[in-house]
C-alpha cells in the first residue's frame, strides 16, 4: 500500500497543479478571483464545499492522531497549497512508512 499512497500523492499533486497553472496562466487573476471562481455556480460550489469539509475533517483526524502518526503541519500545508488529493495520500504514505520503521 505504501507505493500506492506515494503514487497517489504524486498524481494528486501534479493533476491539480496542471489545472491551477492553466487557470492562472490564462490570466485567471489573483487569489480572490480564484476563490470567487470556486463558487461560480451550484456544481462548483458543491465540489468546493465538499472539499472544504473533507479537508477540515482530515485536519481534525490528524490532530487527534498526532501522538501516533506523523506531525500534521506538513500535511496541512500541502492541503492548503496543493489540495487534499496530495495531502491525504502523502499522510497515509508517511503513516505506512512510520509503521514499517517501528516494526508494527
């Protein structure tokens, strides 16, 4: 599973970055315009809301498990800068790696 998580984290970083680069490269504007574009209609608002709620739940999960898992700060930063599609599999990869190192 460790390899699958690592591949998912890489794909989860590259794919969103590709679309973000297209948006900002086409003169998409700054952060305020980007956030406005996330909620431009019901479909995008639904996806954005789902992602925001999932991200907050992921942060809470990491915070509760911080004693037995990797420190959450790197993954919160990944979540904010790239997205949950990178942060969650990266966190799971690090959990698997930590488990293998500790011999569990």
